[in-house]
C-alpha cells in the first residue's frame, strides 16, 4: 500500500523509466518537475511546443536536456502530436504543460486517435495531509460540473481503479454531502445513499462506500464518534467523492493554500495516465503527479 509520496518514490526506484509526452512544455515549473523526475530516472521526457521558448527556459534552469523535442506552431497541434504519441504507444503518459485544459482534453477525446477508453473522464486530486500517513483522493474537482448518479458512479470507479493501482485493495469511499442523513431537498445526500446501497448490492465493487457523510465525519474518527456514526469508512476515507465540481475545486484549493499538505493531480478514465495540474500548482506538485502517473502506468504494464 502506498501511504505517502515517499513510499511512491521508493517503489519507483526499481522501475524502468516511462516516456512522457509533455504538451506545451514552455513553462518553468513544468520543466523543473520534468527535470527532477528525469534525474530520478522515473521518466524519459519528450518536450513538445515552441522549442525556442522551451530551450530558453531549459537554459535558465540549468537543465541540460539531450532528449527529444518536437516543434509545434500552436497548442492545438501540440496537443494532437502528444496525444498521438501516447495512443500509438510511442509514449506512456500524457502531461499538460502551458495550455488550456480544454485544448488538451479535446485532443484526448478525439474518436480517431485519442485516448478514449469508454469510461467517463474525471479529475482526481491527491492530498497527503501533514497529520496523516496516507494519501487521500478527492474527486471530481476539475472536470464534471454537476454529475448525475450514473456519472458519480463512474467517477467513483475511476478513483477506485487508481486506488487499486496504488495497492489499496479495498479503498474506503466517503460519498460527501453537508449532512449525515438523507434529505430529499439535498440531492447530494440522496445520491450518496443510493451509491452506498449500490455498493452493498454489488453494483459497485472493489471498495466500501458509505454516505451521506459530511467532510468531518469522513476524515475524523473523533468527529464521527461524537455524532454516533458507526461505519468502516467514517474517519478512515481513502476517497472523497464530492457532489459537484465547485465543492471539489474549493476543498482542494483551500487545502493547497491553507495547509502544508503535499499534492498531485491526474485525469482518470483515459486509456493512459494524464498528468493535469493547475498552472498555479508548484513544481513539487507537478513532480508528484508525474510520479503517480508513472506508478500507475507501470502497474498497468505489469498487469498486461
């Protein structure tokens, strides 16, 4: 079980480096993260975009890059080049650089040469709180705006699949709402209860789901006990399933700016791992995201 980012890097130490196609690599934080990951021999990067700008940044950060660079005139072309590299097997991981997420995802969803898998794409944020020896996943705070019940099930299963890749055999999933009881006026509480029932009946497998749970009861055993909540998930959540993108986005960014936690971000549900972080994320967060993607890709390769 991968409990923290230190464990993650330790597990990757004996893994062959994977090829990462970096779309619009002309960003200093992105290149610092790529450099750090390459120096740890986690990846072999391919840098695509404006090679003049990329070369200038490489020089400024003293990164003596000797690998492959691909010049491209605009973000749309760059996204196509990088996605095709991954879909054709010339690269294992896709990484967003300095381009709009919508541009990259449009290429990912291309029906001819994209990275469709038949699953819904969703964003997964990874948080290692300072006071916990575990990585908590929060989803979906980046893609699906107001998911319905079936979409929440897909988002949940994407996260569970990643948890299994991180060697968590039976992840605890907290379906979040603002309350711990079903309230028909609060759709998130109804959906959470239905997802819990679906899990009990085997319609959702590979995990344990409970909800509705408020955030405090999901992550604090003391808070759950104080409210009389008895559940294997309460106070022990591995995955926080949020009701909508506003909740997930706000929770992730509040923790980012008001805590000393460590972070990472990926897109799940595609045929290959996609590193997609905010432009405001630090180079450390981007490096952690690359490491997670490499671990997931290596796990997938071992299974096949």
